C-alpha cells in the first residue's frame, strides 16, 4: 500500500498550483514519435495527457509512424528509402502508411478509453476527434529525387480544430494530408505538428522524442542538456549543425522548434519519451526536462560588454540606494563587465546579474541580480538565473551561491538552500560583511 505523507504532498501540490492556473485554457500541440508507441509507452503517456486535459488544457496530438511503416514494408518484402532526411513514398509505401496509421489511431483511441479504478484514467472522459484537417502538396522532385507520394503541409484547418478543442475534445492528427483532387500524401509528424502549432498560435509545441534534448555541445555526447535556448541561440546552433538525416541528429527536432517559434509559438520543447512522466515534469516543474526553445521577441538575453556599463549602473542604482544591493562603483563594474549577463529590450537594459567563479572550490557567486520594477513578475529573473547556471556549468562548476538580505524566498523557490556563512570559499569568506548578516544560499548544478 502506498502512503501519501501530507508534509511532502501538500507543499508539492501547492507548488504545482501556479502552473495549473497558468495553463488552464491554453493550447498545447503534442508531437509523439512512432518510436514511443513501439517502445510500449502509449498507455502511460495517454494517462499523462488525460491529466493535462482534465486541468483545462486544450490538446492536439499528432502521432508519427516511422517504425510501424518500416515494419509494414518489411512484411511485404520492401525496404524503406530515404533522401534528404525524408522518406520516399511510392505506391506500396503509401498503402503501408495508411495501414500503419489506421492501426495506431485505433490503439491511441483505445488508450484514451481506459478507465480502470486505481489508475490516473479512472473517471476520465476524453473524447478523441480525428478528421481531414490538413491540406497537402507533394514534396516533388528534389535534386533529381522524386519523392512521389511524400508531401508537406499546405494548409491547416485551424478553425475546425479550434471548434473541436473548444468543446473539450482532444484532436488526433495522423501525418496524412489530401490535395484538392483527393490525392493522399504521406507527411511527417514533425511537419504536421509544427504547422498545426503555428496555425493555432498554440502556447506550446512539445515533441516526445528519442533524444534527451539538445546538448550544450552537440558534438560531445557526454555534455549536459541545454534546458533553455533563446530563439537567436537556437538559430545559431542550427546554422552550425549538419543537415539532419535521421531523428537522432541534433538538428532534426531543433529545426522544427525554430520554425514554430519564428511562426509565433512562444515555446517549443524537445522531451525524451524514455523518461517516464517527462511531459508532466516539463509542464509542472520549474526546471523541467529536455530542451525548451523560447522566442524572446524583442528581448535579448546576452553577456555584457563595455558599452553596457552605464545602463547597468542606471539599473542597479535605486537598489543600492535602498540597501537591497551592495554599492558598486563604475570602476568595479568596468573591471568585471565580462562577468555580467543582461536582458535588454529595444536597447534598454531591464535586468542583469554577475557571475564570480571560485574554481578551486567548484562554485561561483551570482551577484547583483537586478530586475527593473517595470518588468518584475514577467520571468526575466528566471531567464537570467538559467543563463548564469549555464555559464557556471560550462566552467565545470558544481554549484552557485548568492548572498542576500531580502530576497531569500525567491531563491529558495528556485532550488537554492540556505547554508552557514562558514560554507563560503575562503577567498569569499574573507570579504563577507558580518555586519550586513547576508544569508548565504546555494544551488547544486545537476
């Protein structure tokens, strides 16, 4: 028998509540790789989606069928043919695709019809709606290769999909589209999910994939996962990567996340289906899992240069005056400008923080975290914190720490833990102001 302990459950549930409030009535487009179904993850994933549905999130689910189609072709003595990272769909492959899609739609609808007691699906009512929501056109001939019945999305009937999700249905899309003449085209799950998210101006596009996310160094399989990429950074990374040939290539899902953000979807996610509950972790926890690409629109999150000294001084001066921050003079900021990360909007600096490493102790101090009162509460502090964490990880550090007299609760909520000032690295301890009695908080970097 599993016991629920109030001292752990109640704080956890209260911590999740802001996410529930924030996402109620929002639209999520979820792209599910066929490999996820082949790996036996469908039943648990349907339970997780039904939880989101019950919380008032409007869901469009797009399924893939790469391995199922390959299996159908093999059963008929045929081999899969690819070029430019796309499947070449001849008449036999088109028939096999239709068979695979029909079987998967049946399995998915069955998964959402579960209702056994003592499971997350008990008392759930999820109505699945499918239809001819997609108009397609042929890929055509590319570099002399005829893709025959492979297609790309021409148009998404966003109005019809909205009407379905507005009445509480979960819309299920297969990667098939039809021309005005009734010709069928085999599409990709990624293209369908991306175009649908853009057409609906969805709040999130989430890909359930074979990969754990985008690595900080895509050439190093042991490097950490970049949990948040600004759209500008994602574009730069994509330009440096080779053209993807298969789903496990770093650029494969990233290119679709970039396209979605450029089309008006603010957040696109690459999540590992191998991790049980990864969808729930991404949506309902602060740090999430996998990689999120964020369209920061007119904002720019970047490292500071000498041209920014005046803007930083202007930003932090009111907080120094009221005692929130320790006073720093221009000379000190000019000397340490490379340590600063900032957020600017239309050339005006609205937030900053500095990172001072202590490599001998495996840690670094985050200092002077400041957000303009004009934009407080919009998440800029969290964006700067994440960038500072990324910089610290890139230095090989195991933790970051802050000294604060007034904002300890903000840091504790974001994974920092209070420690005794004696914990500080020796070099920092010598500069600690015992009269100010700042609290020391540490966050371990996983």
